[in-house]
C-alpha cells in the first residue's frame, strides 16, 4: 500500500538516527496485523479521563497498527533477524488459543528460536515508546542490534500472557502505583499475545509469565517449551488491568452504591 511506502522525518526509536523513518508494523504485519484498526491517543484517554472500557477519540488506521518509528536500517535488520520467527510464533499461539477454550493452559511452542522472539518483543517496545527509552538504555539497544548478543540486562523484565478478547494495548512506559510500591511498566497486547516490559522488578501480577530466560539461548539455538500461560482480557485501556466487561460493570456499580451510602451517612 502507498501508505507504508512513504517515509516521515523523525528520530529512530532504536539507534537515534535523525532523518527519514520507515513505517514499522507493531506487531509484524503477517502476525495478524494487516486489518483496519481504531487508534486512540493516550493523551486523550488520560486528559479526558475516558472510562477504562469506553472508546475515546480515535482515528482510523488502515493496513494494521504501527507508526514511523524506525530508520530503514533498524527496520530492515530487526525484521530480517527476528520478524519471521515472531510471525510463526504468533501463528502457533493463535492456533493453540483457539483450541484451548479455557483461561489457563500449557502452550506447546514447538521448535522455535527463543532469543529471536524476545528480541522482537523488545523491538516492539522500542517502537511504542519514545526514543528516550533507547537513549537511556544503550545496553538494551546493543541487545537488539547485536543479533548474537545473549542475556537481557538484569534490571529489565519481560513477561507474557495470551490475549484474544478485548482491544489492542499499546501503552508506553508509565508509573503504576499499588499497595506494594510503584511499577514502571510498558505493555503491548495484540492477539494472540500480550507482553509487559518492567523496570527494577517483575510486575506483581501472578498471571504473567516471565520470559527473560529466552535471552539465554544462542541466536540459532532452538527449543521446545510447554509454557503455562493465562488468557487475560484487555478490554481496559490501561496496563495490568485484566478485568472482564462483567467485572468492570460490577466495580462501577459498587462505586455508585458506595458513593450513595457515604452521601446518606453524611446527610
């Protein structure tokens, strides 16, 4: 399509090159990312306090989700090194997900290249964040751009889950507070997978499965795993929120009842 042959000026989200950028599909186009999508803006969701399960202002994007985030060199290298492996991995995941019919199951990966998968996932996180992620983490850039490099840096954690129902989630790095402290996370979800990128500590969500061990393999080394994965709902806009529509409606009703109870007590 003409849209993806064009280029726009900007700063590459990986190498920092400033100039013409190529369009990066997030995830790769052949990983079910070739259809028209509704693209909401994070600024609108936060500024206008759009409820988590409602649609805010959006624009229609044809041909799949993505943006002009990578220079031609970084796009071509990461695409040829890791892209096709991620596509195959997603096809196996979708087949398993459609056959499972339960919220938790063992995903048989078949033979695949673990290092290539985690490097493609990190490439996606570079694209959905600003170039600041790369400039602040040169070791992470080296991990992606040196295809033979093993072992992701120790203060970064990549977790995954299965995703089928809900909306795509492309959430850049943000702070999420809880009773157990603050998590610095970014989240990407597009069927059949969802991934969470976190700094300093693993996200305190028991249903996420850590895949940092994928980075312990050689570039050409294959493995076969049975991964214990949960199927999580992504109807909410916001990261680490896996409530179903029913759960969100119940929480909304509880909030209304609590509000009127407090109001009646104070009057």
